């Protein structure tokens, strides 16, 4: 870690600080304040955009811990989100639990289901594990769709009751915006802290070489299962927030394609970095909005293409983006951001 | 009883097509150690392309097959050149996501080109009728596609066992560096395997599309074929065929006796059990890892 000229670390504690200079604190404070002030300036469209992006960021933070730090490839993150969303909706709807209790229960439920499928990671890894998580995706969605339609609402939809905390009902876009932003900050803080602890170091050791990590005395089973639990806990919390926000959930919100998209966002943002999920989710979501706007525009000029252009553009641009990032910048936007900061600090002697 | 036998034959004939697509999957995995998650989209795009040539353009069957196989073969060859060659030596997640990126791109392309053609079918080349084979009534379409798939697989096996190109590809699969030092162009071998895999999946898409209509659901076959390849072990063609048949039969039987919803997940349930109890499949190579 390079510091600005004139700032020297004289202790290990200082070296490890997240906010080393007061400009760091001012910067993050300004950013958070800006987000809190946003509802004054922005319309409902942008608030909704940021809310959905922030929910995705929470899920991505979990996926980042699981795949980016611990190296356990999971292509079933939205299925675990579905577990969280459905358990939260069912707990609130059928048992009348308050939201502040539903949310951690949803996280725990998703975490436990994730651990169940994570058991396969004890025997297999790499491609095989990716396949196991794809299987998890299909099996979980099947469990939601078919066997108990009277509880889960089957293939159609499940209505989620209003979110109330202590008599306060969350109704408007602004209310949900604050709720989701608060959780995003909390979960990001938790992820960052966790990855700086010995858990984070153990995860990174397992990612880099699990046999070597085991030979050095790490309990692989414990850490791999823990990574699955934490990653899926995040997914569960994100799912619960999504259910509260969307009011109606259906299995179609949580398909394999969505899982692939989340993994793609993580790749674009940068694996193994707390900033990565923010960059990735924002980049891909903005790209989507651009395609949705550009599609009808192009169709109005060249009507022969047809109305499906924006749907097609969304998919094609995403595919091309992933391929280009993997070939030219596999470490994602977060890495570019680091380079930018570095060259800013070293200016005019940056290289 | 006759019902069960009919179900079994249906399962086997579908399973052989799954096996065929799984063979394309194994081919790529063997030559470049890449899991091709875009296989299902290749099947779908292949079927749509075939439909375009046979119905929209109206070429005769033999010419259509030659043209489409040529086009997808070239496309497969080209795929190796751009996004896949830089992936040599990259971590597994990168290779997974690059094929998924290709898959999403192909899906977008298919939406752009063919989304307006709903509920399309291939023209019937033969009138479907029942033939009695040892007292079991079998549909001639099913038998025909069964033998077509079987011939393709046998031809591929022979190609790999005896032809010079096939041997090169097998050598490349074994060890890139060793193959290169023996004067084999590994990149070309990988490109050829992608081309063949694209052709094989198009053939699978054609057969499946002929049996059940062409739609975007065809892309799910890729994951089922992946389950089939996994059951058979990822390094073996006969394993892929056998895995395909196992998956196909299991699917038809559960679809009939248990429920239609479960039919869609049966391949994945089988996949999880294989992954837990026998991760290297029936005929796969067990890898021993050292630090």
C-alpha cells in the first residue's frame, strides 16, 4: 500500500488502517452523505435504479467472499437469494414475524441451504463445483415451484406483506431507498472487516492453493463451509430486501441467467476486492439502461430490425463486455481504479 | 409393459442425442480443458440456422446440411481465435465465464434474428409411422435420428482413433507442451475441436428440433448434456454416450411416472449425486493432485 507523500506508517496498526488519512474519512463521509441526500434531488426512477443496484451489490459482496476470496466458484447465487426472499416472505406472510426478525432468518436460512450444497465442495472443486452450484440452482427453484405450491405460491407469484418496523410502514421509493442503502453500507462494512481478519487470510490461502493451505494446518472443511455460509447469508439478506422491495416475487426472478449475470458483474467489477461489486453492478446496470434506451431509438430509425432489439442488445452487450473484460482486464474495474489512484498520488512521476 | 418398453425406447433415442451433444462437450474439454457452457446455445443457434436455410431460404436438405455445418464449423474455428486463445493458462473461473459470455452473446444474437419466429418446426422429410421391431412398435423418425446420432458418434470415435488430425487433437489434449515439442500445432488442434463440437451440437439441435420443435428452450439441452458428460466421466466418448442414455431414460421415466416438474431437474439431481459419490464419472480419469 502506497501512501501520499509525507504520510509514514510507524506501526502495524497504522499500516492496516482502512481510513489512513483524514481525506479518506472526508471522502467516504461525503460519499455517504451524498447518497443520503440523493432523494431530495433525484426522481423515483433513479432511486429505484440505485435500490435495485444496491440489492445486487449485497448479493455480489457475498459472492465475492465465496468466489473472489475463497475461490469456490458458485453459479447459483440467485437461487440462494430466492431462498432468502421466499423464507422472508413466508415468515412474514404466514407467521406474521416482523421484518427485523425475518431478515436475519432469511440470511440464516439461505446460509444453511448454501452450506448444504457447499458440502460438495469438500470433495470437488473448480469446474465440478461450478456444476454442483448450477445443479443447486435448478433444484432450489424446483423446490420453490413444484412440491408445495400452497406455501411458496408455485410457479406464479407470492405476495409479500408490507414491511413495518415499530409501527413505521415502508411505502414509498424513498423509504426503501434508505432501508436498502443502510443495509448495503452495513453489509459492506462487515465484508470488509471480515476479509481483513484471519478468516479473510484463510480464505485467500485456500483460494491460492487449498492443498498447501491444508498442509499448513488449516481446517479446509471448516473454512470452505464457512465461506459458503457467509456468501449465501449475504444472498439471503439481499433476497429478503428484494422481496420487501418488490412486493411480489416469483421463481422467474431467480433464474440461472440471473446467476450468470451476477458472476459477470463480479468479473467486470473485480474479484477479491470490496469495491469490485459496486463497480460491477453499477457498470452492468448502467449498460442495461443504455441498451433499453438505445434499442427503441435504433428501431425507430431502422424499423426492419424489430421490437426485440433492446432485449437482444442487453444480452449481447453483456456477453461482449464479459469477454472483453476477461481478455483485456481480468482483474476488473477495481484494479483500474487502484492504478488511477496510484498514478494520481505519484503525479507527475506516474508511469 | 409395452408402455414401459416404449418409454425406454423414447428415453434411449433422446438420450443418444444428449450423448451426441455431450460428445461435443467432451471433445472441447479433452483438447483444451475448457468447460463449454455455451454448448446449449450452440445447439439452439444451430437449430435456428438450419431452420433458416431449410425453410426460410428453401435449400434442399443435403445442401442445407452442408452449408450450415460449414458455417458453424467456421464459427467454431473463429471462436478459438478470439476469445479463447488468450484464456490459455488463465484461472478456471475466467474460462467458465468466457464461455458463459459467449453463451449470453449467442442468446442475444438468436433473440435479434429469430425472436419473431414463434412456434416453428422443420418440414417433415419423412412421414412418421410405426415400425415393429421384435414386436415393439417404434417410430421411424425416432429410429432414424437414433441411427444418425449413432453413426456420427462412431465416425467421431474412428476419427479420433485413426486419423492424423484426430491423433494430433488427442495429443494436444494430453499435454499442450509435450504436443508442441512433438511439432503439433496445439492452437490448431483446439480450433478444430471447437469446429467439430459446433458441428456436432448443430446436428444435435437439428435432431432435437425435428422431434420437438425449435425454440429458445433448446439451449437448456446444453446443461443436460453437461450432466450426461459428467455421469460418463469427462474424458470418454463412450462414457458421454452412456451418460446421455442414462439421463435420457431417467428423464422420460420420471416424466411419466412421477411428474412433469421433476423431469426437468432429474438430470441435475443425478449430477449432484455423481459429483458427491463418483466425481470422475464412470470412465473418467481420476486426477491426483500435488502441491
